[in-house]
C-alpha cells in the first residue's frame, strides 16, 4: 500500500430516534472518488468475518436471516442507481 493512495472513510448509522446503531472507520488504498472502492472492500471484509454458527448457538438464527435479507435488498438497490442508492431501511440514518 502506498502512502499517497491511502484513504480513510468514517461512517455511522443511527436509528429513527437518532440513537447510534453502529460506527466505524475503513482505511486503505482507494482509486475511486469518495472512496467507493474502499467501501466495497470494507463490506467484503466484514461479510467474510460473519460466522453464522454464532447466531445459531445464541438462538438468534432469525437475526441472521433478517440481516441477510437486508443485505441482499441493499445490494439490489445499489445496482439500480448511479447515484445515492435507493431507500432501503438499512440506509436510513447512514451518514
């Protein structure tokens, strides 16, 4: 990774009450405006870190199914538009 190509993207998501749901930061090489390629790499890294067994063992398999459906719907929406994608529930409050 070259120092000149390194970008940092910070994000947070709040619920409809303005309460923090999640926040994070992604850092890495980016060649696309607004670090959209870096965002994709971060998403892939996070998805690869999910262990379905943890949902099963904690009795929350329904949450796994809920999140997978939400991820699939969001990906479908992202593919439809050239700019600021869709109105999926998971994008609500994303800053």
